[in-house]
């Protein structure tokens, strides 16, 4: 494999990428403790997209790691996890949004958000959806306890940790370096996220 693209996504921002089938996507926690929200759409057909509900249903699990497949809303495998140095990610939380910041943290105004970062990144590919699907929240450390209580803790990822995917279809991928500084989600400090795309 040859490195086709490498980018460091600054804190609280996002980026989009066209990824042909068979290429590898490596998402790297550059400094440690940083979540990255990932969404994907079939190239040329935004009606098919990476779906966390379909992934949970297909795998009968709310966990995903090395060896796991991530499915589209049409129950087609979109991404396969080849390597994963952390093994702890989140499949249930929506992307942070201005509405979330207002409701949960009382933050008004133009707060950076993964929702906006992802939508803006997709717009560059003429694929801005009306409604953003729930992302695959890479390195996010959420725990489901007794009675279904969900607690978000600081990520387990350290400097240089990564997850490596294989694209199983032609797709557009958008990635956001999560914007939450108000909770343990990113350890109360936002940092950059690295991405590499490898191919023949």
C-alpha cells in the first residue's frame, strides 16, 4: 500500500475525503484523549450511509473493534476494522450540536460542533444530508451501566493510538475532531486528529 493522503485535522474542525473501495483509512489520536466523529456515504448515492443502528443490529453488540464490520442503513458492509490499538469506541451518541450545547451546557451562540463540521465537510462533495446520521465515535469512552445509565468518561486512547479501516465500497467519508471541552468526552481539552488514506 502507498500513502495517498495525510492530514492533521485541527481541534474543533472537520474534513471530508473521497475513498475508493479497497483503500485503508487510518485515524490517529495525535496527542491522546481525543474523540473523532466519523460518517460515511456511498459515493454518488447519499441515500446509503454508515448506520450505527444497523451496525448494532448486525453485530448484536454496542461495541466495535478489531475484526468488526460497520454496516450501512441498507445492511451492506461499508467499513471493516483491520487494526485497533484502543478497542473502545461509541456507537450510540449523536454528533455534538448547537442544540446539545444549549440544552446540556447552557452555552449559547456559535459553539463549534461535530454536526456542523461534518455537514460542512460533506457539502464539499455535494452530499450535505438533511439529517446527519449517528456517527461512529472513534475513541469515545462511554459506558452503559445498570438500568441503562450511560456515562461518558475520558478516552482511553494515548498519543499515537489508531484505528485502521478497509473501505468495502466507494464512499465519501467525513471526520470531525470533536468539539466538546465541557465534559470528560475529550478530557476537557480538544486536540487534533490525524487521518491517513492508503491504497495501491
